[in-house]
C-alpha cells in the first residue's frame, strides 16, 4: 500500500504559520519543514513497495531461475548420453518448482561455485544450487536455506608420497607439515576449508577435482581435498588407481549443502525451509539420498 502526504489547503497555506485557535501562547507549526519531514518518511516506503518479493517475482514470471555450475558434479547434477540433465539437485529443483506451480530454468554458465553465489546476490537468478557449501564467508553475500544434505571433508592421498612425508606419524600430525601440498578446486569452499584446517600446507588450485585427483595420482601433490561424495565417485570411476591412492574421510569436518537465496528474499527463504522440512518428514528427501548417494540407481535417470 502506498502512502502519499497531501496537506489540506482549506485550512493552511504552504509556508504560513498556523497558530492555535485559542490564540496567545498556543502552539506554532512551521508547515514547510513538516511537509519535508513527512515526505522523507513516506517516499522510501513507497519505493520499496514497488520491488516484488522473491515468491511474487517467481510466480509472476511463472518460472524459477536456478544458477548452476557449468561442469557436472556427479551425482548431484549431470547430463546423460541423450543430453538430459538429471541428478539429486535436479530432481530437487523440479519438485520445488512444481510445489510453487512454475517451470524451472537451469542456468549452467558459472565457471566457479563462488560465481553461483555472486549471481544470486546480483539477482541474476532466483536461487543457486550446485553442491553449495554453507559457509560463513558466503553467508555475508547471500542467505542459505537449511541443509538438505550433509557431506564430509575427504582427502584423496598419494600412497607413496604421503608415506615418505608421514614418517610413521599419525594422519593428524603430518597433515600439519609445512611440506604438504594439497590440491583444491578453484572458487570452491574447499579453498577456505584448506586454509583453515591446513594453514601450513601449500595450496595448489585446479579448475576441477578431476584435475586435482590426476595430480595426486601422478605424485605432483600429496593430496586433494574435497567432499566425500565426489572423492568416492572419482575412485569408483578409476579402479586402476587403487594401488596408488587412498581416501581419508574427515568425520569431524561436516559440509552442509544448502540452497543460496538473495538476502532480501526472506519470504522465499522461509518457504524453501518449509519445503525442505516437509520432504524430509514425508520421506522424499531420504529417497533422493538413497538413490543418488547410497547406490548406483542414479546411473539410470528417473526424471519424467
């Protein structure tokens, strides 16, 4: 609702001094300053009312715009041989859009995960998903939903190279070594995680986890840090590398995965959290997790 202040001209004239009808020491009001003050109070409200909320914008456009990474992240989102996009997060977004009664549009043009966050911040998309880690650094720019999946940090290690460095020490001890070289994916949350957990290590950034894993396999770096789902998938796709590498999951390091929403879209964020809570309770979320993270059924797309 818009509010407009209009002084009544039949009682006062702009800029004149109005005295109390009781006269004498009655009150005095200078009308022009009052109009200016009231205008300053009213105009910002009218301006903000012209900006539709996240849900209103989506319903009006009849589509949900989802910002995503350009490269596949198995099993969360990937393309099959026929060119069809599918995965845990794809099914999640299709279902979320259906609950809103709109279509879904996937924008797969972001080269880093941080760019997805930036696109939501700039309102180039309604939401962002792509195995996005909910971090304090990213939460400065955007809001995050409740997590729908919780992963763990994992290290892909070169057996020979780490044995020489460890010298018989426990993993927690030699991971603090200054001679350790760890590979991370550029523009991912794992750059921040590695800087926090392995401050003495040399960080080497790669364009993809596959590139980092290949560097581990070749002995160019000691380890690659990423989420356990991605590391496990890479190992299953490269059985020939089993003699040379191993995986170490950090159960003490969780990686909550959530949906990024613009900070001003509070109603949309609340609705998404209600949606996540609902599918968690009705078993839909468990079914997705079982399909894509606990088995190989996801290799046969099920989206209609």
